């Protein structure tokens, strides 16, 4: 599997199932995007990061990594118009994911991310 499709999950951590589910969803959407190419149906993978909602209001979310529901909606509308394949809502996520993808797995396993 290409590195850019990998979502890292560390067995035994509380986020393992969530990360694995997100990784699987990413691969499913990528497959559908390729299968439906040229049919007029465009599949977009939206990676919003943290979103300020009632569900997260009691959580101390990192401001730079957090988006409002309106920002998410606007970014999705723009992604539809521009036919983007993958859209990160908070721009800083592009940089974060680039860094995570280039960390060798043997080093990543020792980190507590």
C-alpha cells in the first residue's frame, strides 16, 4: 500500500480501532474514486481534523488543528467545485500528515503520538 494511504495505528492503544477504521475508509474511498473515474461521479475524502461541535465543547481542542462546522462546509463545497480528491480542512494538517508519512515505521513505533 502506498505510504500516502497509510494511517498509522499502534496496537494496544485506545485509538487503534478509530485509526484503523479511518485508514480503511480512506482506502475504500480511494478505490471508489478510481472505479468511478470517468462516470461523472466524483468521490472526495474529507479529513476535517477536530471540529468545534456540541459533542466536543467539553474537550480542550488545539486551536490550530480545530475547524468550525462552517469552515468544514465551505471547504467541502470548494472541494466539490474544484473536484479535489482529498481535502484537509485545517491547512496545518497537510504538514502534519506529510511529517507523519515520512517517519520510518521503526522510529514511529517508539514515539507516543
